[in-house]
C-alpha cells in the first residue's frame, strides 16, 4: 500500500504505450487540406475529442478522393485535453492499412492456422443462412446466441437491424454487455448505487483510494484530475497486489 499527501504540480500521464502525434495539435492545415473536428467512436466513456486533417485531393486507387492524413487529440476537449490513447493514436494506420479485412474469408485449415480463402458476399451469406437453419432445425431458435455490443456506437450497429433480425428468428436474448453491467453490479454492491461521479468532480476530493486499478495507464485521462486534487492537498492511497507503474512520490 502506498500513501501520499504530497501536493504535486498537475501533469498529463506519459504516453509510454504509444507514439504520440508528431505535429502540434494547433498547426494550421496545409493548403489543399481542411480540419474536421470529431469524437472517438469507441465504446469508451472518455469520448475524446479529435482533430482530423483531411486532404480532399489525395490520390487513391480510384483517383482523387478525400483522405484523412493526420489525427490527434483536441486540446479543447475538457476531459482528455488533447491526448487520445494507445488504442487510437495510430487509428489512421488501421483505417488505411492494406491488411484491413475488406471481403469475406472462409477458413480452410484448422483453427489458428491462419488458412483462409476469399469467397463472395453471396456465398458467405448463403453459408451463414444454411448453418443458422441447420442449428434451428436441430435444436430450435434459442440455440442461436447473438453476442455483440456497442461496436462503433452507430444506431445501426448498436440497436438497429440485428435486433430485429434475431428477434424475428426467436434467438436467445442476452443483456448484450459484459463490462458495463458488471461495473454497475459492483458499484451497487459497494456504493449502493450504480451511478458514479462526473470524473472531473474528483478534482475537489480530499481523499482518493485507488484499489486494484492501474489508473495511470488504463484510465489515463483521469490522472491529470487526480494530480489536480493532490495539488489541492488531497490524500491519495494506492492498494494494489501487483506493482504498477506509478510516478515517483
Ligand atoms: S480513451 Fe481512447 S478509446 Fe477511449 S474515447 Fe479516448 S481515444 Fe477513444
């Protein structure tokens, strides 16, 4: 257990797991480009703001097309203050990766062998339908268990067509989440309610206990708020069975 009450100057968490953006967020867009403001689409409560530079005349496989050429955190976003996270810092590499999956593949070898063949959308959908019908004929529709959650949080993927499709089929119903519900149950058991504070309110805390959480790396946007509270004299107690990476006290 570590206990500290020493006030510290607020600092943003270091980006040990990622390569930070190489250009300052406020750099003016080059000629022929424009800047678009957006919000990270991941199912993550931080909802980081981002700034994207788009080149409208980038050369693509089919000629000139708008291409996002730079992405960085929005310094005006109150909670993330210009920092994204290791998962998203290289988001554009992922979006434009030549290895991105763009068409259906059928596995041709044992699981894990990485052997696949490309099939048409018609063949893929026909095979999925055939397998669903086989399972339903043999065991009933409740033998089908759809599992998905927020995904990119779009209305279609989160609560759109799949619900109607599986509802019409009579498939097994699932709460459709393993993280939020678990957190809510844990909060209710210990705090009496699943509702928590606005994380930025922690700035006014006088005593903070981080129990079994690697906050500095896995809840990185909370860290500057913790540092602000400490600078205001808050006491921080860390209880952790493993040695996490904490700043020097
Ligand atoms: S912490 Fe990462 S995943 Fe979460 S909203 Fe920010 S950039 Fe997206």
